[in-house]
C-alpha cells in the first residue's frame, strides 16, 4: 500500500511540475534581454553577403515567454536578414523562449549598390515584441561599392583608378605585352583562391599618403591578419620591368612570386616603400630573377619573408625583415638564399635588419660549382653561422629593440643602438628611393638600419 501511495504522489508532482513549466509569463514587467546592445558589421562589398553574426535572447524568468513577433524594422526593404531554427526571414511570429533559457538569432547583411565611391552607412533595427512591449536592437553596417573582375584576361594599356575598389575572383591574367597601371590609392581585393598573373608589365606607383592595396575581400576584423585568404601575385617569365612603390600586399598564400628572368639590365621587379605581411608561405619568392628592394617592411609569414631560389641578381637596401610570427608557427629562417646547380647568384644586402623569433634568420645555400656571390655590408643579422656571411661592418645577434613587436611596430626604440650605423650608400640608379625612409622622413647617412630612420 505504501508503494502505491508514493507512486500516486510522484505522478501528481510530475503533472504539477509540467503544468508549472508550461505556463506562459504574460506580465508586462517580465523582461527579455539581448546578449549585446548592438550588432555592427565591418565593411561589406555591395551585392555580396556578410559573415553571420550570432546573438542570443535570454529569458531569465521561471516561466516561458511567448514572443509575438521578431522582425526587422525595415521589413522587405531591409538590408539584413534573420535566421531562427534554419528559417531565413525578416519576420517571425509565435516564438517560445522557455524559462531560464535562451534562443539564438543569426543575422546577415546584404547591401545593394549605389553611386558612392566611399563607404556608406546602412542601419536597421531588430524588433522584439512580447507582453505588450517592443524592444529594439540596432543593426549597423558599412557598404562599399566595388568593380568586380572575374577570371578576366587583360589586354592593351589599362589604367585602374582609385575610387571604388576592385574585387577579383578566379585567375585574372595580364597578357604579354599588355600594361597595367594602378593609380595611387587603388585598392584590389581578392576572393578566396583568386590571383593576379602578370605576363605583361605592372606599374603600381602609390604614394606615402595614398598606398596601393592588394588584400583579401574579407574585411571583417577577425580576418584582418589571417594568412592564406587568396593566392597572391604571380610575375611570369615574360613579364619585365615591374614597379611596386608604396604598396601593401597582405593575407595571401605567397605575396609575390617572381618567376625566372632573362637577367635583363633593368630589374624584373623594383619593390620600394612597401609592406608585405601575413602570408601563409612567403612574402616574396624570386626564382632565378632580377629584383631590387628598397625601404620595405616584411613580417609575419609562414616559411620565409624572402626566398631567393636558383640564383639571379638582387639588391636590397634599407629593408626590415622582421620574422615575428604571432598567428603562424615558423621553424624556417626569415631569409633563404640559394643559387642553382646551373645558375649563378649575385646579391647584395646593405643596411638591412634581418631579425626575428628564431635563433637563425638567414640561410645561405650554395649548390654545385656555379657562382655564389652574396655580399653583406652594414646589416644587423640574427644567425647561428656568422662565418658564412661574407662582407664587412655587419652586426650579429644584437637585439635591435623594436618599439613593439607584438603590435608589429618595427620602428627602433630610443634604446636601440642602431641609429646612424648604416653604410653611406653612394649614388645609384635608385637614389630617389633611398633618400627617404618608409615613413617619408629624410635619411641622413650614416643612416639608421632598416626601413625606418631614427632621428
């Protein structure tokens, strides 16, 4: 008898509990809460969807609350969409939120193009209506009109002007004998797996105040320093006399790959006053080519900042090779230099900083009996093999004392011993690029090592 009595009580308790849990809180004083006070999207290219933002709606009451309507204030004209339980819409009714529980709401933005060259503000509100009241959550995004280039072959003489950015998808090829000129301030954004192939000539001549940008089309903050988002720039064997001045190349697999050259008098690439960063494999790979680099800053690359393969001719003045990797794991040296079994190498490094997290940041590899002529003068080099470095006035394994490596600030600090320790560079074909630093400051010799002059 006692067993049946306890069983009867448990059944009563169960149904009572179910009844209490199934009750709906209708009091106007009951409140629901958003997990954030607003939703902000980074710049979104028009006609493209944003990444998804997730928010939660919390019910801290004991009983469930029935949401009469969750909607976008802009209705059908809104640039935003909400998704609940797999349903994408701008309005949903009859949503139950259990007591002491929550629900997820997913929000995306998609912005129609207009005539503006500059980013423009787009706003709406998420409206939560329940128990005779409405709660608002502001939604904010910035739209950016763009010119889209998809798997195109570019011919003739082409000038791309600043204004609306260019968004590239697929493989975009500059034909042999074609010329591509990028106006200062031009921005080129690349979709996943996109690349720019140069069979012709590129003139990307930016300025201190108006750099030319090559980057991923993922502009959200979480992707800002993410490597490997696009393929990179490929300079083929038929391309010659390319110029990249005041350019920012970031977030690719390899920033610039320079293929073999006929070793012409003029460099296949003149790279000056540029920043190359956040590349999954390498910043610059040069394969039996001719390259001159002046006043450049290279950092945060997965294997090498600079890889010279199979010889060629190279000159590097006043560059900072900063092998600091906080988003990538790297065991290889920042710079790798090699000739080929059948190709000669002539290279000079003057007034550079070659430094980083690893014990050895310079690798010199001689192959076969071909010429391996590499000269280092007045550089700071972090290396475990100082005897392999040929030249004079080099300093080894003394910390340059950068301003803040964690935040990628590679100016030399007040305590740095490398102000006014550079070689007095004689007049060259590239004197106009050497006379100022990457920040536009006058360079007075003997100069500060690296791309930034220290007053």
